[in-house]
């Protein structure tokens, strides 16, 4: 089965059962949402967010893993740092992660910088946010409800061409381009169609990129 028919099959089934590949493959998409100007405006407002998943990271456990990895890197790499140096660097990485986590926690609820934020539209449950992105339950939930295991990236609301090349906005159309990790988010699309029955939502993977 080719990539496009396989994606269409997942859309019909509403599931994304395949495990994520070891190396993330980012796929480009267009989402077109059409309807009355009032309903499209409501969707646009509901979809805008920070564009990230506010996970609660266990920086202490991560620092311990980094410490051991620095002391015993996988072959063919060899150890290039002292015991004390590894401990200092792991601590610095822990502090950086904690600082970023604090910044995300403070800014994410108010940010509307991303025009298509899946966590705003289909929020990850708080219980899973506390487990973190690497927990199998978090991974399974994202596959089931989003069809992709990371927040969308490179999201932009696309302009519509007008006379003389001028850009304009059609009040009855929301058109966005974005990259998703590994697969097309068909489960998210089906959930949004159910929640917004007065809108038409069309999602198109562009396998050659934008």
C-alpha cells in the first residue's frame, strides 16, 4: 500500500496504530476549514495557543540518565569527561530543563502565537502531562487521539491570493500549513469534525513538502 492510500485508510478508521519510528519524520500538511464566517472565526479563536504540550518533566531522573550516559557513552564513542565534569554538566542540563519548564508553565496558558494548537483543541489530560512524554500511556494517548506524538511544528495560517498578488483573508475560510511528526493526524481531524459539525475540515498531506 502506498503512502497516500495508507493515510486515507487511517483517516477512515480513525486510528493510528503504528508505533513511531526511531527517527522522527516530519510530514507537511494543509488544513482547510470552511463554514460561515462566525463559525470559522470561533474555530480560529479556539485553535490558537502556545503550540506545545506542557509536559511535567522529571529533571532529576533525566539528570541521572545524562550523568551515566556521559560516563559510559554507547559505542563506538568513548568517555571524554571526568566523573566530576559529568556531574557538573548533568546538573547544568537539569537546571536548564527546569528553567525552560517554568517558562513554559508561565507563558503557555496565555500564548496564542500558534494558529493551530492540538493541545488547545484536544487537550492532553493532566494525569498524562505529569507522567511526561516518554511514558507509554502518554505515547498511547497521543497516537489514539491525535495520531502524532508531538505538537505540530511550523504552523502558519496561509494567505489567499487576491488581485495583483495582494493577500487577503476570506472570513469563511481558515487555511493552515503545518508539519506533524511521523504520521498525518487523522484521529485529531475526525475528533474535530465531530466537535465542529457546522464546519467542513479537509486535511491534505503534501508528501513533497510545501
